[in-house]
């Protein structure tokens, strides 16, 4: 089985954090978003993953590419890098890894995380991960018949047709057929809302007899902006039963940790109250502070702070009192 992860987007809604780090590499409970996505797919795949193809922008750089290859190897797969040089839609993004569109394929867009109780039945023609939402208008949605088979794919409906939103993860028994349908869209310049949409390829496959069924997830966690990412960090921390989340080498002096929290290596805490729902990256020092429900990355120094619902980047120096902050890498705020 192959996995294709389109992740070339600029992550504009996550600025300033994505000015220096691609959004899928931002940490959630100590792991990059894309790593948690790949591991989640691996758990429900029900068979060995052979290849993971990451579709990225060329500006991501060699260090990011090395990290992505490592993520694939951690699940026993080979990692591959492919590039999307122009944002032309979801179908085009998948097609950028067309050499992996064969056999069983899972496509997962790297801006979402999920929890699911099902495993993929590899004999199904296709499984589309969906979740009921209150407002389906920003999403692609599906309609079902009485046999729980998908009858329609609608991209960002302007009038209500269904509240089952496609969360951006798909299984295909026959990747070659998907490849052919996307090629047809590109060759004939078939676009929806100005882009080549994966839902149009799915409609063509369905019209030729492919039977798609929904895989309803128990939780869909968004990483589209700062507030959503902090909330996703909270939800992941709340469900990581059995994982060691606090490094045993943390240096503590008059420090209270209210679990669940993730605390990385070489972290020093002095006169602090940390948690719940806080993630702290490696080589970070926090003093004289109270921090709840926040993400703090690596090599950062925080003093005299009272932070909640905050994201603090790498190599930040912060000495202040604000309740909510969003600081990118290499920022300095001091009294």
C-alpha cells in the first residue's frame, strides 16, 4: 500500500508560524502534524505501508525533506519527495505523485488529524473519511443512499445537500484508475471553482461503477489556524494513553506540572505552574510563569509570563505578562 501526502500549501492562516516552518511540520504534543497523520493512517491501514510520497514545495528545503523521509521510515516504509510548483487544486496535488498511484493507495491531506475506530477493508473500491459538521459549506461533502454507499460528491455546496464533510483522507483499491481520471481532468481542463478537484475524479470513477463508502471518524481535528491548532494539541494530549509525555530528565525547581502535558528533552522549569494541555519542546527554559493550554517549541526562554491559548515558536525570548500570544521563531519580547 502507498500513502500520498499533499502538503505544498503555504499555510497562510497559520502565519507567523509558517513563515519559517511548513505547517505540517508544526508540533502537536511533541510530534509534527504530518507525522501524527501518517501514524494514524498506518494504524487503520490493515496492511503494510510500502511507500509514503510527500508532495511539497521546493522552498521547504533539504532539512524538511530529511525529516519527512525519517517519518516514513519510522513506520517501516520508504519515503519519497515530490514537488508541486503551482497550486492547481487537490487533484493536481495528488497527481504530482502519480508514480505512486498504483495498487492500494491512501491519500491524506496534511492539515488535519483524526481518531477512528474502523480499519480499512482493502477489498472496498474506495473509502472516504467523513465527519458530520454543523456548517458544510466550506468543505467537500458526500450524500449516501440507504445502503450507506456514496451517491454524490459535492465541492463546497452553496445550498445544503449533506452535513457529511470529507475530511481529506481517502482510500482507493485501484490507484491506477484514480491516476487515469485525474489525467482526464488535466487533459480536458475540467475545473471546479477554478481548480482541478479530487471530487470530480471521484465522480467519474463512481459513474464507471466504483463503489465508495464512508469511513466515519470519531473525531476530526483541524490545524488550520492558531486557535484550532492549540485545541488539537489539547485533544491529542487528552487521548495519548500509555505514551511517555514528560521526559524524565526535565530539571524542576519549585515546578508543578498538571497533566496531561508533553515536555521534551533538556527542559528546565523553575517557579512555574505548567498545564494542563501544554506542549514544551526540547532545550526550553521557563521561569516564574504560569502556562496552560499552549504550544511552546524548541530552544525558547520564557520568564514572568501568564500564558494560555498561545503558540510560541523556536528560539524565542519572551519576558512579559500577556495572557494570549502567537510568536514566531526568533522573536524577542522583553521588558
